[in-house]
């Protein structure tokens, strides 16, 4: 919200300075056409950037769906996930193609976009191998050997890492594009050049106003980014990069405060995690937690939230989730977590106990829902063999 407020302030300053520039242009009729062309060019640049941001947003959502489909592909026998994966592959490639057709002029922007395209090719190659392996299992009688399990697990982990790197390059691209947008400077420079010969006094006042706007806008931008970064850090688990309890409270607040909303909360505790920690050490234990967090993120919908609230405890918040689908979701999550985790040629295995609470039936606050789900989880833990 703060970032949006600062952007509005900066936009108002931009509009004010554009008005000043246009006012100065009226005193020099011979230069009027040249100045208006410069302003129109700047507006076109802004529209190009807006289109880029829209495409980027769609691209990120498509990659999220892609990761979810890969996660389902690893635990189901249906060919529907393979077909969905191919559709998403085409969609993401088309988005990247749309971005590459935009005429960016800055070398850094072009380079970062090419980097994203190369990372996506890595993802496609891994996906091709995974689909080929899955088809082999679906349409042949080849036994599911430990070697095949090890190879398939490594492919899924490699693809997950490659998708993370791909998202990273996309974020780098959008940050680079944001830093290189100096359309206002084009307007200011063109206006200054056209008016400097005839109206030095008026130009001096206009340039002064422009400079104030530039410095103020830059200050507000940095201030907003600083606040956004601080807020993100305070709401993020330092180890797994998913939400912490504070982040979960922020994400769930809208739904819990709205009497028309309903859904579920899952409390999840890892089984056999202590044995992994004791045997292999905390470094390996931390790695296991990171992998589990990635798997949970990949399975959930965009509107769902997952948080780590303790050592090996996770909470999943799912608005608009019907009670009829809860047990299927819990079953899928348990299977997903039980998949072997490869670390230095060792296969690590953990399980999970999961409790559930329903809102608003079981509570209207996060604390109430967590208490109910926690009790349900411990009942599941007693009933689950370790």
C-alpha cells in the first residue's frame, strides 16, 4: 500500500512538470511540434513498460501453475498432467516471445531478457526428460526400480531448481527494466534544448522545477522500496523463504475479517525429522525443510498461503476450500512430503502428521484455528505409525 502511495505522489509530480513543460512550449510556436512529438514518444514508452509489466505478471502466474503441474505429475499416473504441462510450456514460450519482440533499447535489459530465455530452455530440456520418463512408466511394463526412482527424483529436484533460477532471471529482467526507464529525462532534455535559445529565464525556472521533481521522485521511490523490503523480510521465514507467522497473519487477515469467506487451515508436523537431524546434522535438516517448503508451494493454489511457524511445523491456509476436498488435499500433501529427498547420494525420508480446522466454524481468528488444527494434528500423529 505504501509503495502505491509513493508511486501516486511521484506520478503527480510528473504530471505537474509536464504541465510546466507544455506551458513553456506555448511561448515558442516554432518548437511546439518538436516538443509534442517528444511528449508523445515518452507516453508510448510508458505504455510499452505497462504492457511489459502485464506480460511479466501473467508469466509468473503461468510458471507457478507449471510448478504445480510438475508436482502433481510426480505423484499421479494420469496423462492429463503431461498434456497440461505441454500447454503451459507453449504459453510461457509465447509470453517470452512477446517480451523479446518489444524494442528495448538498453543493452542491460536485452541481456537480462536473453538470460531468462536461456534459463527457460534449461527448464524445457529437463521437462522433456521428465515427461519421457513418465510416459515410459505409464505405457510400458518396466518395473519401478530404485535406480529409476533415484533418477526420477533427481530430475524433479533439478527442474524445481531450474524453475527457481528462471524466476530469478525474470525478476532481474524486470528490475533492470525499471532502472532504465528514463522517459521523463527525454522530455526534459528535449524541452530544455528547444527552449534554451530563446527563453533562458523561463527555462531556468522550468529546469529547477524538473530537477526538484526528479530528486523527489527518486527519493520517494527508494523510500518505498526500502519499506517494502523491510516488510517482506519481517513476514518471511529466513530459512525457507516462505511466510512466517507474521506473514501468515497478513495473508489471512482479509479472509478471516470477511464474514462471507470460508475455508480451511492445515497444521503440519514432520515425522522422522528429528532422526534425520540427529543422524546427518542441522545442515541436512535445514535442506530438508527447504525442499518440503518448495514442494508445498508447488502444490498449493495461488490464493493459498503456506508458512513455517516452528522448527518442523508448517501451516497451510486455504480460503474457498470445500470440506469435500480436504481429505484428498491432505492425502496428496502426505504423499508429496513422503517422496524421498536426495542429498549427497543419500535418500532421506520424512513423513507428516496433519490436522485441520474450518473457518468460520472452528474459529474466526488465526489463533483459534491453529489451536483446533494443532489438536487434530496430534490425534493424527498418535494414529500414524512412525
